[in-house]
């Protein structure tokens, strides 16, 4: 007994830097409070309270992040807290800020009840599509507010994921961010069967990818004797253990990460889920999940495997090429706007992977990739906001033929969408051009010039299907029974305006964001 008491006295509680992790605590705390409000409040009060709580939590989290980032007591190299499982460094702060501002725009799209009366969500996805009960539920005008806590939990998981300093914490965060998204994908008010099919595909493929990730963690633990990224880096730097465990574990781990980032050929879920999920959820996934996934990829490659980059760089080189080719070529064949943007995201994932493997001493590849994530996120949210406005009697009109002559029906909507498509194509004076420029510059500095040449060709091919939509909107006559453009409510208008303005500002004055992205490195 005395021995147990002595051992207990020697165990010290881990030091917790509450100021450093305050943004994550605020988001997850708000998610828990949101669940309680969902259970306790009368139904007619939930929408307003949940929306205010979500937006206040995002603003408060952003405020604490800014205060901590500018505080004099913040360690320059970052701090590891919660027994070292969370690393709060400059890249973490940048990625957290990116996730919070993108989530703000996504929440506005999710909360809108004017574009789709009653919102884009229903409460029970299990009702068989087409039945009397299903049609009755779809016509209800009450907003289903369960989506707010689900979105906050997913965001909290994303923030934890990009700051995770060991692989088990990263896996738990991966599940926390994924499970709410599986549910959200199946709650579409319109096209219920397509939405439920998307949710099932996403869940099954996501579970499969999680198994790859966890098996990779097990192999790396067997190799290094630890799941901490720094311990894996130390073991990889010099040990007599078998490299088979190291690279087999690395391969399985990366498969799980690439799936979540929608990098080809691990992209099979992307077009179906983008098309079937409610459009506000698609915007949230396309922007925030991409940030979280590549934030995790950057940390794993930089902290744990930088010393072995000559062994794995060639493999990821090939994966980047495959992703760009799949996204550019298959994007040409799409006739649905949401599926087209999905394949566009696969091509952009290839561009982002170029920056992720461009590990140069000054960290230019990391900062360029993080800037690209911010720029791409805002453009994508605004683009999906525009998609939600073009509607017919069945809901959103996403077939390309229905967008013919859209500029004659709504010049402002067509002009905004044109600008966003040009940004996705990487045309100058947009954030997309700056993002590609800094990523390709970092890749050339890292000796990846042939990969940059392939990326430029893929960009030129991808530009064709963006220009095809522009030509269709401006140089085709609208059908007499074509879709209408819904007047957006205040929330959708703010989200679209915010995305378009940031896309323009980052294209003209990117220096401030680039400087912040390049001020620090990952804590190892």
C-alpha cells in the first residue's frame, strides 16, 4: 500500500496551457452545449439560439486565437500541451484560423432558410424516399437544428487533427470529424435517395480508410515503440530495426490521409458525396475537410518522415500526377455542376500534394500549401453558395444544360460564378493564381520541376471545363422552362460575398497572409 501511495505521489498531472488550446475548447464546449439546447429548448426557439451560439463560439474562438498569437508570453517555437499530444505552433494557429473563418461562412449557408424553405435538411434520413411520410416531411418548413452541433463537433475534430502530435490523437480526431459528416450527408431535404446513398458510400469508404490508417499506426508503433511523431522521426533517423515496418506503416497511414484529402486515386467517394449531400454540407466538406486533411499530411510528413523523404517522395510524386490527371480528365466528362467541382477538387488535391512534398529548409512548401488551402476554401464556399441559388421545381438545377443562358436571367449571379471559376482555374488577379504560383515556386526550389510542368498541363486541361460553363452561361440561349435564380437571403449573400471578396483580395494583396503562413515551422 505504501508503495502505491509513493508511486501515486510521484505521478504529476500533465501541464495544460489553456490559453493555447482555448479555441478548440470553445468549439467543442459549444458543441456540447448545443446538444443540451437541442434536447431542452422548444422547437420554435432552437434555430435562433443554435445559430447565435454557433456564430458566437466561432467569433470567440477566433478572438482567443488572435490574442494568443499576438501575446508576448507565447513561446516562439510553439508549445506541446496535454501530455504532449497537442502541438500549438504557428502552422497550427494558421490552420485553426483558416478553419474558423471557413466554418463561419459554412454555418451561414447551413442556417439559411430563404433559398430552401425550412432549410436544406430534414430530421429523419431513414424514411424511405418517395413515400407519403417522406413527402410530408420534405414539405415541412421548420429548420432541423441538429446540424449545428454536428457541424461544431466536426470542426472541433478538424482543429484537433491538424494540431495532433501523436498518431492515436490524430486517429481519434479523424473519427470525431468524420462521423458527424457521415450523418450530415444523408439529411438532404430534396433528392433523398441520392443523399442517403452518398452518406452510405462515404461511411463505408471512410471506415475502410480508417482501418488503413489504424493499421499503419500499429506498424509504426512496432517500429518506433511510440506513436509520437517526434519519436518516429528519431527512430527513422538511425536505428537497426527493419525498414519494412517503417515504410509499410507509412504507406498505410498515408492512404488514410489521402482518402480524407480526396487525392486520386483515393477519391472514389468524392463525386457521389459532393453531388448527393446537401449543398451547404458539400461546401463545408470541400473547404474545411481539405484544410484538415492537408494540415495533417503536412505535419506527418514534416515532423515524422522528413528524414526519409528520399524514400517516399517518388511514391507521392506519382500519386500527385495521378490525382491531377484524374481530376482534369474526368472533370471534362461531367454534366453535373457539383460533380464537376468534385473532380476539380481532386485536381486541386494534386496541386496541394506538390506543395506538401516540397520540403525545403526554409519551409516554403508548407507556407505555400497553407496559403493555397485558405484561398481554395473561400472560393469553394462561394461557388457552392452560387450553386444553391439556381433552382427548379425539383430543387437545385445542377445539370449543366440547365445553366444555359444564366447570364441573361441573372447577370450578377453569372458574373460572380464566372469570377470564382476563373479563380479555380488559376487566372491572374485571383487567389487561385497566387496559390498555384507559390506552390509551384516551392516545388521548383525543391527540385520538382518535371512535376510542375505536368501540373501546368493539368491546369490548362482543367481550365477547359471551367470555361465551358462560362461559355454556356453567356453564349447560349436560356430554355423557356429553364430554372430560376432564387434571391438569396442575408446569410447566403454574406457567405458568397465573403468568399468572392477574399478571393479578390488574396489575388491582389497576398503578402500579409503569406507572411503569417511563413513565420514558423511545425513543433517537433
